């Protein structure tokens, strides 16, 4: 409104119509002439080159995408067009896009004039470069179909849904999978605004990670058309879609949940605190800038715990525990609205800039809402996960234990271990300890403001620390040892380990039980999920069968509905080749596809020689067709 008030015409209108009329005038002008899409800058850091994209953004880059697609559930493909707006350097003659298996039919300029295009040689990880000769065009229109069996999209039969009556589609774009259904520059450093018109079959609802413009859809041939708009530039992996038998229930003024009708009651109850989480996050690090914060709870094959798609977090149903004990996952995905979505890693070498910040922020939200003890237990469990991840990565000297990781010639998924999550969070806690929480919080709030809607690199973050936090204090910088934290393997000696006092009693109970004592029934009743996971995880990996039977019987572990506790138990059971737990293991691995649970269990089975490998092969033959490509590709490396 200030821009309009500063014009002579607006001043005249104010004098003639009265000041109260000016806001209405401004609104009318805005509606008549929508603002141009926001264009985000590229990172100028020396470490900002994305080796997982064919794009040459300094020559020609995509700034905006308009999708017009029809969901073909019979052919299991998205069919239609993508119109791309381009920002060109002087003399630019072509643009290079990312494509993996896309079936391109034609490419034209905005007026429909055909443009020449070529598809280069394909790489198994990256797909192939799609190069378009522009002939002066600054907007191109690509008619295409999504890749057959495109890795980003999973098409579910009715039997794979909760309602068992209608099919379902969902996407998972991170890290570089969206190039299997959208022809664009699929790099997190090339942020883009976008719109979409999606035609879904009658009786199915489409939702996307953007503002929903037509909640009820528009009747068209073949179904209903749903329209969406994201007017803020986002990393392209954050463009997400789902289509299914979906209903919606509000959780607060700007929060709500979508899921299938048959599971809505339990889901909405579980997520009752979401609005409070948004408020707590804003008090820490500034306003939520995306409008609404809704969640979509998906069918069980969704490969991650959650995916932080803007305005619409995608979440696994494994968080629906019946006691609200696993809502830290929601806090994590919400925190991504600042760290990851607002300020995004420019390349996958700096995945920790997304995830390490988010684990730290998630824990602060949990502390704000549920207290220091709860937050301490979650952080302490994360510390255990970190040490396990370091061991799995080759120990303290393993190159993949660095925060800034070398992914040359590799799939970026190879870097998505607990290292960027937990080592990244430990790094931020270490800085907090040295500078104090008040000063650290002020810095972080300013950091999100300074870099909002921009890509970031390790080099850029370190430069920002020096300018806005260290401010020339060389002794402080040396004490924290930033360079070692970011670029060297292992865990520095000054790493802050948040220790939970509650776990001292839990560990004592685990030790007593392992030595032959009775199962701690009364203690178990008073414990929350974190303590129960700690207890099961602290039991020796070698226990007699009668001890395993005792703990299973006492706590109903094989029938446990809490996925985190069930997972901890099954890991213990597999380590001991405990045959009575195999039916529970089979049900767990065929009943959900969350990679966090599935992949480690198959690794554990495979490590148990003939006993485990025969079980792994049998179960995987059943479960593989049910898993998303993200999970399949990981487990395929284990189950030969």
C-alpha cells in the first residue's frame, strides 16, 4: 500500500475520495494488475555449483512454472504441458533443463511456434539434459507425459489405501526426483514460483504444496480441475501433489489436516497441537510466511516420516500412535518452513543446512510446548543416532561424516543419513553454548530474515556467522572451530551432548533386566515413548530367548502400535534371531514403507546370514511392490 500512497495520482484520489478509500483503490489496482512473480537470486558463493543438475542458470534459468496436467490413473502418468518463464543472460541462445524419462511430445514458444530441442545421454542418477534452442523466446511450452514408472510418483490401487475403494496418487520430489514428472531445472539453488491446473477423476480430490484456488474443483471433461498458486519462489523439489479420496478438518485458524475419511477422526485428534506449534515457532524465529500450514497424512507406503512441502506437509500414518507421542515429527516439518523452505541448501552437498538447522529448531519447539525434559530426551536419542550413523559411515575418519559432503558421481540420497541431521544440530547447540541462547536466537532470527527465499551454502553460512555473530571475535571463532565442524570428518571434542536425567533411571532398569531381573512393569506404565525406546534400545544385542520372551510378553512389543517402539523391538529381535518375532516383523515390513524403519531392518536381517537373508528375501518379495521408489532403491542395495 505504501507504494500507491507515494504516487501523485493516489494523493489526488485521497483528497477527492477521502483517505479511507485509498486501501480499496489499492486493492482494486492490485486485482486488476497482479504483481509479477518474485524472482529469487542465485547464490554467488564458490561452492554453489550443483553437480546434480544439468542446468546452466547463469546463462538461462527457470523463474516460473505453469503446469496444466491431467492425472491418468489407468496409464499411471501425468499428461499435459509445462510452461516455463526464463531469465536470460545477454546473448543466451538455449536453456538446459533436467529430465529423467519424460516423454516429450513438443516444445514451442509462447505463441505456439515450434522450437528445436535435444535430449542428451542419460545418467542413471541424473537423467538426461533437455536442451531447448530459444530463438529469442523467454517463455517455452513443453507438451509431455511423466516418465513411465517415474520415481517421484506412486500410484496406489484402492487396496493400498485406508478406504479400500478408490485409487491414490502422491509425489515425493526430494532430492532430484521431480524431474521424472516436471521438465524444469531441478536444482534447489534455482528457486521458482509456480501455478498448476490439475485434472483429477471425478470423486477424487487434488491437493498441492501451494495455495488452493478452487477447493471444490471445477467440472471438466474427465473429472474436475483444481487450480493452485505458489507466489513465493521455492526449490523445485518442493512442488508436490496428491490425489485421492480426501477430506479436510481444520485444526486452527490457519492449520488443518487432509486424509482419508475413515482415518480422519484419529488423525485430527493426534494433531490437535499443530496450531500451538506454529505459534511457538513464530515466537522463536519470526513470522510464518507461507499463509496456511496444513498436513496431509498419506497411505502407509509414503517413504519418509514427513516431507516439508510448503503449506502442506506430507506425513506418514506411522506418526498416528494414539497418544500424541510422535508429534515431534510435525514440529520437525514445521521448522522446515524456516530452515529448508525459506532458506534452502543450494546444493545437496550442504543438506545439513536444511536438516541440521531443522533438528535444532524442532527441539526448541518441543521444549517450548512440552518442557525441557521432553526436549532433552529427544536430543539424547538423537545423540545415540548420531554415533550409530558415524559408525555406519566408517567411523570418525569416514568422509561421509563431514557436514559438507562430497557427492561426486553419487545419488544425493547417499548423503541423507543421520549425520546432516544430528551432527548439524549438535553444531548449532555448540554455537549456542558458546554465545548464549539469547544472542544465538537473535542471530538465527536475523539469519532467516536476511536470506529469506534464497539458497545458501556452507561458505555463505560461515560468512554470515563471521559478519553477524562473531563480528571480528577471532577467539570465539577459534573456540567453536567452525571449519572443523563443517569440513572435517568425525565429531569435534567440543560437541554439546544434551543428556537426559530421566534416561539414567531407564538405563538402570535396562541393565537390571538384562542381568535377570523382572520386567519393570510399573516404570513402563509411567514412561513416554522416548523412555520406552531408550529402554528397548539399551538392552544388550545378545539376550537369551527367555529374556526376550519375558520383555515381549510384559510390554506387548510384537503387537506394539507405536511405530518407534515396535522398530526398536524388532531390531533387538533380529539381532538375536528371535523366531517368535518374525510374524510381527513381516507384518511391520509389509504394512508400511517408511524408509527409516524398512531399510535398517533389512540391513539387520541381511547381516544375520542364512537365517536372516532367507527371511529378507521372502518378505521383500511381498513388500517391494508396495514401497515407493525411494524405499525400493535403498533396500535393493541390501537385498541382492
